[in-house]
C-alpha cells in the first residue's frame, strides 16, 4: 500500500519477495552429477528464495483515473526463474492507495 502523498510526489521503494530462482547446483537442468536427480532442488530446477526488489514511481499518480483499484506495475525479468534454465518471468506489483494514511 502507498499513501496518497507518495502517489502525488512519487516514491522509491524496496520490497522483499519470495520467488523461485534457478538452482545453482544443476543450473536449472533438474539433474545432478551422473544424471541423478539434483539433491538441492529435488529435480525441480528451481528453488525458493527471498529477493529484494527496488522500484520507483513518478509523481502525479493520485490524479483521478491514474491509479485504479489493483493497478499493477510490471517489472520485466524480475519474476520467477523459467523452467529448465529458462529466462525469468516478469514481476507484477499491485498498487493500492491507502486513503486512511
């Protein structure tokens, strides 16, 4: 949630998210040494991790119609790791203006 003041003036924010990243042991290939199942990710090719993301918003977002309920912000390449070592997906952050702040 962001305050009406943050929406009007812009903001820079850092958040922590839980996401899936490529397994460092098998590089997302799902197999360990000697083609056995990777012990680190259990053959998934990805593992759960915590990641910090920084994003910024320009000011004047509180103008009528700019931020509607559940407006989403797309951050390319910051989502979950792709399957079998593929590219990361996009991260979507949903913006809510908290008028009680």
